[in-house]
C-alpha cells in the first residue's frame, strides 16, 4: 500500500471528505504555492481527530527504502543538511522560516506537512534538492528519489536565522530554546501509561499545518493531528520567541479506549548525576543533567522543590493537587564550574515551566525517574495526571502555556533551594552504632536575604519513617546562603520521604523541600 493511501485509510475519510484531498496538495519550500489545496480550520481539525478516534488504529509501517534504512548515525548527520536558502518562507521578508528533517535513522514514518495561507492548506513536498548531501552519503543516493516525506521540522526566527527556535521531531516530541539557544529537555503532546508495569504508548503527531506569518507577526501559529492506539488529538500551538520562548497550547483529546494514566503537558529530561546523587560518578564532570529538580506551585499557593535522582530502579512519585498553578522541570544550577562541560553546555540548558490555562481540577503531578548510565538517554518524565480516568467517547480539553528559558515566568517570594547534598551521617571521628545519612540543604533569597545573621530561624523537618537527628540551621559565612543539615536514622530497606522548610515567628521563609531517599539495594539502612 502506498503511503498516501495508508494515510487516507488511517484517517477513515473519503477523498471527497473534509481532509485535504489525499494529503497531496502542492506547495513549494521557496514560498510559492500551487493552485490546488483545501480549506483548513481548527474546527475541521478537531472534527477530523474526533472522527479518527471512532476508527480502528492502523499503525504505519517503515517506509524507508533499503538504501536509507542502511544508514547509521553518522550517515544521517551527513544526510540531514537542509539548504537554508530553500526554507519555507525563506528570503527574510517574513519573520520566521521552516526547515525540514530528512527521514532516516530512528525516524521511520513520514509526517505530512502543510502550509496554510488565507485559510487554504497546501502540502509541502520532499525533494532531494532541498538537502546538501555530504560526501559520506552522496554516492549512495539513487539518481531518482521519490517523495520520501519528512521526519519533522524546525523553525528559525528573524532574531537568528542560523540557530533553531523550536523543532518537532519523533512521535509527539518537540523542543524549544530560550536566550541561550541551547536545546535540552523535551516536551510531548501527551503521555500514555508512563511508569506503569506495561509498555508505554507513544502516540505521534501525524500531520502539521503551519500558518504563513504576516510580515509583522510576532508569533507563529501551527496545528497538529495526533494519533495513537489509545487516543487521537487536535492541537494548536502559538509560539512567541524571546529570551523565554512561549508556547500557548490548546489540546483537544479523544480517547479510543480507557486510559488509566493520561499525562497532560508531559516533559522528558535527563539526570545522570549531580551534587545530591553521585551513584554514577566515574566521569571528569562533577554533574551531568539537563534538569536538576521538579518545581511545583500548588493550587493552595505552596511552592515545592523536589531534587531529581538517578535511582536504582523505576520510581513514580505523585504530588496530589487541585487546580495547580504551575509546575516544571528546571535547571537551577547555572554555574559552568559545577559541570565542566564545554561541549554539552549543561549550564545553559533551558528550564520548562507549565502554566495551566483554565480550571484543571483534581489530579496529580507525577514524576517518573528511571535508572540510566548513559547521558544520551532521557530518564526523567513529569506530567499532570487528571484524577478521572480518560474514557472512550470523551472530548478532553486542556489549555496551557509552556515557557522555555533560564527561569520560569513566576518565582516564589520565599527562599529557594539552591543545592542538596548527601553523605554519611554523624560527626567526623564519631563511631556510628547504626547507619545514618546526612542531608545538607542550601536556601537562598526571599526573606532570608534581609534577615540578620543571628535571626531566630527554625527548620521544620519530618520523615515518613525513621528518626531525624541533630537539625542545624545557620547562615554561611561570606555567602548569602542559609544551610540546613540533619541526620536520618532509618533502618530497613523501604524508601523514606523527607520534608523540610525554613520558618520563623512570621511563618514560612522558604519553599518546601521534598526528597525520597532509598537505601542502596542489599542494605538495611
């Protein structure tokens, strides 16, 4: 079956239906357009996703020709050199340009791409002339190459035609940059059954519609059709560049089946080692991570910081909430000397903050941490999980904003956790009669910045099991930090949930630090 015929079957639509005819309109990547095309609107896309959810899921097969399927990672890099002068909306008259990823390597299924102008959608076609193939692969490409389609796309803005503003590539993954122009963690359209005792489902964006921007536009609008075994969806993204890149997301989801764990506004990151977790530390770099913590701003107004971990086994933590104000995976540590990496530039990696729009109701922010020994593999996932399971026949609506940049758009008015460190408990030279762990937490900012050095500050520390010992809170000399440290005595092998915040007579002085400590496998504490 040909790819275009498969797409028609996949969508369950006749050629005369609402879908642009056969997904085969014509558009050129130099800004020109053909005379064919079909009307497009967000309402049409929503009805298409709704209709698709009533049809059986038909998975796409690997469409790569043998010569392309045989290429390895280095081949793909030599293959995927898009000619900037052939960009969609190229020439500089418009404020954005789109460039397209070549099919190949991990990307086996083409996505359908359309340009929308004056309410009419026209397809964007693949041509080998769009790429400057490197010597490594040039001689292996046939003289005649058909319409392979594209794996995804990236967008540049007038502020920087050479470096990406954002990209969509693979399943429902996408990424964006802020002022540092450094990619890091990823977002997804939706997450299905993440962290459960069965395989995770990865729905995919199967088609995109990019709206041609006006010459004076400050934002780019695009639409996407999501499809997977358990769900379909219609998405609208409005992307505004800046020191912080902002995405307004409108998601309309249509479950095909009962979904026990639905992940809304999911984000995926990497944490291999850091100041709080040196389990894998045979590396010249002290820290290796795209994000170092999960930040939560709850519906009640509480600020929470949960440092990330590289666990021995898969861990899932749920943070119950009602109508959350925001959450995100952040890279708070921005000191190059803490990473010593002048290639990956981990200190420049963006944070990602989710700001719900409207009432999301009851549910939980879920954090999934997986063990990893490889910094190229993402092992951290965070998302909102509604309390009510998603059922077939429903239309679920979630609107939110994503902020990609060094800092989230809102900051706590109380002190923030700057660092978390762990080590053996007790005092130097002291002989321990039972295993203990020491936890050291540094706080900075908020009301702590104006307190006298001898102010009466207390640390409220609690544990789900075991005993908290020797709690100390003090300002650090020649620093604006306040440090809290305590010991934990918790025999046994079960995890311990810890909680700590600073306070004085006026109330809370800091955000709430949460941590889950697990004794190493094979130990009793």
